[in-house]
C-alpha cells in the first residue's frame, strides 16, 4: 500500500515538473501575443455577392407595388458589385449556428420581400429569429430587399465576423438600408 502511494506521488510530481518546464516564460515589458481578443471582434470588409442574387433595393409604394430605387448592377458592367460588412462581435452576439438556422428558415419561409416597416426608434424590422439570433433590415421606411438576400447577407456576416462561435454586424447595401445580425 505504501509503495502505491509513493508511486502516485512520483507520478504527480513528474506531471508538475513537466507542466512547469513546458510553460513558456513571459519576458517583462514584452507584449503578450494573443490572436483572439477577449472582448470581441471588429472589422470592415468588402464582399461581392453572387451574380444570380437579386441585389436591388426597392421601395414599397402605397398601391402595394415596388419600384427599384437602387440597382447595384446598373452602375457599371465592367466593375464588380461590392458591398460592405461591418463586424461588431462580442460575447453578447448570437451563436453562429443560430444565425445559420435563422437564415435557412427565412429562405424556406415563403416570404419574398423583407420590408423595413418600423418608423420608430431603431428603424429596424426583424424578419427572422432563432434563439438569440435576430435578422433584420434597418433604414429608410418602406425600403425592402429580397428575403433571400437578407438570409445570404446574414451568412456572410457569420463568415467574416465569426469570433469564438459568435457573430454580429451589419451588411451595408447603401446609406439607406442595412441588413443586421444581432
């Protein structure tokens, strides 16, 4: 019994020594290298949507019809269509798996248009939620985009803004309308 206790003590001491000698020392005054921030991730990216996606912004008229108010493909045939993503991901941001599920549900939900119809406060209209993840359009009242485009935009926010399995940010269509994941 005594030899088993001594053997266990020797094993624990060997583990302790291995831990001490394999832990790197930090030199005073040397900045600690850490590729992952402990508070979150911020960034700004330019991305190009697929050519077959309806990237136009429409305005809902009083008679229920829509008119195109921003046609990104009409600007130039030679230049690619580029949009901006602003990342603002923290521990409070939704888990990326819930964002993917909300985007999937938005696409299969049968809704064609995602309209900003909130004239108050945030001027944001949430179109799909999954647990803590919300997908919304924000901006000028009665501007709208294809719900497929909002879902695709949410996925792009996950791709570009993913931090510690969380993601959050906005996809900027133009100064008047944005897609938000929060």
